[in-house]
C-alpha cells in the first residue's frame, strides 16, 4: 500500500484578554452608582453579591453597580469562537461620613440660638460643613437662627464632604415659642380704708 499525506490547518483562537475600566475618581463611595466597563471579549456574564442598578444587563460589557461595601465582581467572558475565561475585579469602597446635628432648646421670640454639627467616619478629613434651610445658608460647624416675633419654625440640613469626595447629610427642625398672652381680668375697685 502506498502512503498518502495531507496538510491540516488548525486555527487556535486566543483566550479573551479582558480589561476593566472604572470612572476616574479620587475614590468610590458607598451608595454611588459605578459604571464598570469590560473590554476584550465577545460575551460577558457578571456575578457578585453587591447590588446591581435596576437597568443592569448582566450580559453587557458595561454594568452599573451600587456598592455598600468593598466589591468583588466576577466576570465570565467568551470570545467569538467560544473560548472562555474568568476574571475578578476588586473595588475598594470608601465609607460615607456619619453626620449629626445637635439642635438647641426651643427659643423665645427674638432669641438667637445655635445648631451644632458633627461628623465622624469617612476619611476623617472634611471640607467646611455646609448648612442650608429656610433661614438661609452658611458654612462651619455651627448654624444660628433668630426666632421670629411669634411662633415660627426652621428646618436645617447639614452636608459634609470628606477629602475622598464622599458626602452625607443630616436634617433637624426647631419650633420657637410664641409670646405669652396676658389677660388683665375683671376690674377691681378699691375704696379708702379697704
């Protein structure tokens, strides 16, 4: 029997080389929506324990994530010819500052009182506190309000931003007293020697 040979061409498809992209921010804050983009493959399937935004398409190359804590994203991807790979992306999430307001006692008409704001957590370094409300805006750890001539109310909001860019806020309200009502009563007539 004679011999016969044939050439066989085999094309080897490469495994996808997946690259991740994140927003260019100083830090990623808890509760923010992050758009994570993966490139280098044909199809994508995401899985993790963090919340995805409602509009997330788990088979898309870009996915919105709403983290509350550090995130570990798992991605299975495939090339056009079916070669698959798995990748993991770790994202460090910065906690938000904790903000609180200590309101003053209720004032009398015309009295000026002071709200005091505090912040803890986050990065520990904060921009100047920002106050807003129906009595105007201000900056600093304190906010003053002068009660009107009759009973009135004020609502204030304090917003704190740390040096990573994470922000949080707190609100408080206060109602002032009204002027007391004085009634003289009945007329009293006194006679001499009474």
